[in-house]
C-alpha cells in the first residue's frame, strides 16, 4: 500500500512538473482572449506593423495596417455601420495619440465601417511613459466593446519627466 502511495505521489509530481515546464507563458491579453465568434467573424486584421518597437520618451510610434469588416458579422454583436472608433489598445495613458487616418482620411471621431469593405489605417503616437507595453490596434464598437487586432511589445526608455506635449488644439470661435 505504501509503495502504491509513493508511486502515485511521483506520478502527480511528474504531471505537475511537466505542466510547469511546457505550459505556454502568457505575456499579454487581447485578440486571443476574445470569443472565437467575435475574433473570427467581425474584423479581419492583416499587414499590421507596429514600428519602431524600441523608442525613447517623446519618440513617435506608428501603428499601421489593413482590416476588412466581415460580411458575416454576427447578429448578436452591434453593427459596424453604426458607431465605431479606431483606437489603440495599451495599458493606460502610456502614449499620446498624435494623428490617425483611415483610407487617408482623418480619424478623430466615431465613424461607420461597411461590412465586406477593406480599410487601410495609420495611427501615430508619442511615447510618454517608460516601460514595456503591449500595443495593438482595436476597433471600439458602440454597445459591443473593443475588437482587438494583432499586438507587439514596444519598449520605451528614458524618464517620464522628459515628456513634452507640444500639441495644441485649434481655437473655435
């Protein structure tokens, strides 16, 4: 009986050890964490580039690529022809959004995307807070939430105290 208990303990320890050694490490969240029906039937992201991936505070990072709004958009998700907003998913205000375009047109407010259409986007951001940050494009859909695209890590070096925001907004009269 005692011999069987030792054998069982060894087997359990072996399983735990194998699990610990071969379990994939999770570094971030985002596109993989979304429900399959959302991830595969809403927005198809491709040619996404996040460059450069090593910057200093105040340097510009550009997120660009293309996406297609699926023609098979699920009925249980709010429609993309209503209110959507191209955004960047980062953990907090670690960048300042400087410029954004969709198909060459400025993207500063909510818009609508037609199902079955292709779109080309570019977002320029100024690095603000040092650290290693998980960055990915996303589309916020009114009443549905964010739909994340592919991600990369961006390393920001320097001091947070060196950040300078020289952006100004036009005066409305």
